C-alpha cells in the first residue's frame, strides 16, 4: 500500500457513500474544513455541510472537525455544527489529532475515517495511524500559501500514483 493513496476517493463530501462507512463499522468521521467542506475563506458552513453532518449522525456516525487551520478558525466554524469535537491547529500528518480523537471517543483506529482534500496531511496522517482515509477533490482552486507548497508536491504524488495505476485524478470511486 502506498502511504499517500486513499482508501476511498470521492468528488465531494456530497457524494460520499455514508451507508458504506456505516457498514464498515466506522463510528467517527474526522472532517477537514478548508477545501474539504468549504473554501478556506468561507467563515461558516453551508446548508449542504449542515445537512451532511446530520445525515452522518442519523446513520450512527459521529463527526469531529480536524483542521490545520488556526484555533480561532476551527472553533468558530465548529460552533455552527453539531460535532462532538473540534481539533483546530491539528498539525496533520502528525499524530496529535488522531490520537486525541481515538482517546476522546474511546475508539480504535479501524473505527475512524478521515475525510480531507490533501494527500500530504489528511491521507498521509490517516494512513500512518491506520484510519480509513477518504480523499476528496478540493472545493476551490485557491489555497493558503502554505497549502500551495503542499499542492506542488502533491502533483508529483498524483503522477506517481497514476503511473502505478493506483489512483487517477478525477476517476472517483463514487
């Protein structure tokens, strides 16, 4: 397995097969915020995001936010959603957020999935810690400056994964 390859590749959080996650025994979905749920400069969740969280909860899946955004961004965004926890300034791919989520929710890594738009943070971190990893296409083209650096290297990873026929950008699982 390639540590940058997701277990599941979706076009958007809106196309995520929630029933599939439930059937796999996923009890917690860690959601990145920026360019996963909303563009990085959107202050509050859209109605689509609110509906997505409610649908997850109706299917027995708890939701927590796990973002590398500053604390103020993560906390302000999270207060508008019925999520169990918000882990801002997570420093993904480092283990802090993942280990804390396992402890806080009393779950094993195999019971947790992470949904994010970046291979170098969300997917790498989730794969290292044994979480079920879900890559989504970024919502917006514009990124923070630091994210642009990661996107450059991500292009190399996409090229490698495509060459090895592991993952092709735009060929989603759902």
